[in-house]
C-alpha cells in the first residue's frame, strides 16, 4: 500500500480553502468577506477564542464557501450552540 504524506495533503487542502473568499451574510443584509484558514477558525471556536473573525462568524446568518463547503456553518454552530450550564 502506498504511503500517504498526510502533512502534504493537509497543506494542499488548507491552500485550497484559503484562496477563495468566504462570504458571510449578516442579519442586516450586508455581506462580509473573510479570507483565512477555516480549520484555524474551527479550532479557535473549539477553544472558545474570540477574535474579530470569530465574532463575525458568530453574528452571521449564513455563508457561501468555496466548493459549497459548510465548515463556517459548523464554526457558527459551535459558537452559538447552547451554553454548557443552560437549564
């Protein structure tokens, strides 16, 4: 079985994800454009970090991502999900 270079494949995936902008639809009807590393935003959301980009994602209603991906939807769900201690 051929050996797969995982680091090389992840780097290529990250490059593909960061070349095209992500459009965020905001509640007031405007759009915001993000460029960057979607996987980084995902891990930041898991850690509970709040950066300007993370705040925009949290406030957005929907997004358009390259290739029809839904990673930003997952980040938004993590950020806006129910609180841990909610009753």
